[in-house]
């Protein structure tokens, strides 16, 4: 094993309750710091601070039980800025930063709690409790939209003042919410009866209300999703029939609600297709072809053979479209033309792209059907060359790296690691 890998492995083994920072000149892929965190959530970063929720568990070196909490860590060295004890904190927590406030969506069984926290002091400002929705709340300049699912499974629309948590009377949308999306101006609601509604993000008035082809005969709940592409102003709706046959994707104008086109693709559940510069990239899971369509007209521009029907959705980094499949490997295409830039390379299946690099974990077979990740890697998305790789000693049960702020974060069952980008 190379000397550099041994140093990284030693740093992972020695991680303790306080941050561990290796000595020497830092390089990309080096562990900048690590901190004890039992089953950490996906972190959120901003203004030099990284926020993470952790579950209760044994403290390091048998020093007792560490509580469930939300922590703020200095992004440079991992030192604790503040800790907020919270019994519902877990790896499932969804953390969002917005204008000096941290919003934590916590789920326990069928109950969701949304907490607003001062991101500097760690003081709780307000909280809202309801039944668990299957999508994250939306935050705008004026308010928070957090649908509350009743015992009958219908999600009613709930609005709150973003600063105070004061309840705001929602508009009469005349239906139950199946999915949500937003941009800087509007909030979009997909209702269970198949209607698509645009609501003003400042005063909550209804801008437009259209009936889609979805509704009776469609799964308008967890199998429905919304996606926005801000460049051509496209609103993308995906739903699947209740008989679990081929799902469909429809495209609407996000400003007017005008219908554009439909694609009868059997798309992966909960995986919205990527969009870039006026194109959308669709992969039918019954086919090995990835196809690029014009978002305005629905005209096919190009196609590329992925090599495996169950391959994950491609990723965008700059003008590169990164396509991966366990069978053929990873390739970079020109997002506009579909021309091959490099690859395919057998480098595993990356899950994160950004800043000129793609990131993923290497895996080996674990107990049962749960693979254990043994390391993390970064490849240059322009050239396909390896930038760096690091080995981990902890169990990462299917957990992929998270790229946010200054670092690449790797989560094991007991530790949060910050690696240099």
C-alpha cells in the first residue's frame, strides 16, 4: 500500500470526539479534519460553518453515551461552534441554510418536526410538528411551505412565516399536495387530482392553475416529482400509473403553465432527469439508450448507448455530461452534441459532480446485500484522470461522498471526515 494511503488510513483510525487534524502540507484528498459523529446526516455548509445532525450513540473510548444533537462545526478545522441537543436528530435529517437561519427537517416514525435555528448562536427560534411528508419543505424569502399529511394520507398545504414560525392562512388550492418545487419567484404544487398550480412566493396568491394529463389512474404521491430548469423556464412533471406500467414525463412553461410536450418514458422512481442549456437527458429503464431532447420543442437532438438499462441518471459538470453504468464504466460527453470527450473508464459509479471533478466510493461486498464502501475517489471531469483517492476504515453502508463548501465529506457510522477538494 502506498505511503500516502497509510497516512490517510491512520488518520481515519485515530478519529476521536474532538477534531483530528493531520500535520504536514495539505493536498487534495487529504483528510483536513475528522470529528466523532454517530451516523451523521448529510451536512450543509455556508459562511465557513458546516452543520450536521447526529444520532445518539457511544462516545469514543467508552466515555459514556453521546446524545442526539445538531452541531455546527468550523469548516476550516472541525472545531465545535455550538451544539443543540435534539432527540429526533438522525441520519435522515434534512438541513437547509437560508439567510442566516438553519432549517432542520427531522423525521421519527410518522412524525416530522421542522426546527428553525439561528445559524450563528444555535438557539432554536421556532418549531412545527406534523405528520411526515415524503418531500422536503420549501423555503422562500417570505415563508416556509411544509405540507402536513393527515391520517388519511392526504397532504394539506401549511404556510409559516419564515422568521417567526407564525401560521399563515394558505390559499384555497382545492386539492391535496403530491409534489412541490420552487424558483426565486414562485412555488409549484402538483396536486393529487392532476392539477399543476403556481403560487406567488411573496404573497401566496395563485398565478395559474392547469390540469395535467395526470390524475385519475396515476400514482400522484411518492411516484410524482417536479423539477425546474430555470434557463428555458421549463417545469417538468413525472408520474406513474397506478398499475405500475410505463411512467410519463410532461413539460410545461413555468411562467404561464402552457403545455409543451410529453415523453412516455419509464423513468427511474424519484430520479429526475438532468437538464442543461435547454436540453433534457432521458433514459428509459427498459432501454440502454440515453437521449437528449430540446426542452422547448421535445425534438430529439442525440442519443448515446449507456450499455445497461439500470444505469443511474447522468450528471452535469460544466458543459460535460457524465454517464456511468456498472457494465460499460464512466464516460464524459459534450452536453450539447453528445460527442465523446473521454472514456468509458472502469472507475466505479460516481454519485457527485462539481467544480471540475466527479466523486464516488469504491465498494466491496458486505454482509447480505449491503456493500461496504472502502474508499473515496475524485476524477477530473474534463480529462478522466485520477485526481486523488483515499481509503477509509469505517463502514460507510452505501453512503456516498457529499461535496459542499470547502470540502468533500465522507460519513461512516461513527465519524464525519472532511477531505480537501
